[in-house]
């Protein structure tokens, strides 16, 4: 996964309580980092997004750990992009990186599958066309 092919990134604030006894970010915290960037991404990629009306469930989460992430990492960043849009679900890719001299060090990559949900009936629905078009246009799908 190339980190240069992401259109949206956020600086990552690593908190002291994100660390485990080994002194690096605990593996469970990476999913929280994905969640934080995903919320901001949806508002940018889909400008009409309304969290009171538009919702999805997370159907799957995958995290691949490459290099430990420490509190002292230089310019840590979380990047996100849409990689696939299906009928009722879409897949987002993630990369967590930092600066290592002149190079970017990838600490983790991952994916989540979002399944669109009707909040009133609490059933899955087809992705609204405006969401499909917004995600596709934002990430060039």
C-alpha cells in the first residue's frame, strides 16, 4: 500500500495512555486512530454527510503492524482512502506513518468495511447515490 496515494490525512496525536508496558502504542489503539480519521474523512469526502441521519456499521476491521509506533515518533500521521465501493458497503484503507529522516516509515496499514444502515429500521441499505459519487470522485475511483 503506497502512502503517497492517499488524498486525506490527519496529524496523529499520540497520548501517553495510548502506550503499553513495552513503550509503544498498544495494538488496540490503532483501531481508535482509524475511527478518528474516518469521521473527519467522511465530512470531507462527502460534504453533505450528516451524522444524525447518515450512518454505517463497521463490518470488518483489519490491522497489519509493520513497525512499532512510539510517543517520540516524528510527525505521525493517519491517512485514509476509499478502495472499493459495493452495493451496500464500501472499503476504506488506512496507513499510519511517521518521518524517519528523509523517508516515511509505515507503522501500520489496515482496512475497514462500512455497511450502510437505515437508522430508523436498523437494517442495511443500498449506498445512496450521492455517497457513492462523492467517495468515487474524492478518491478517483
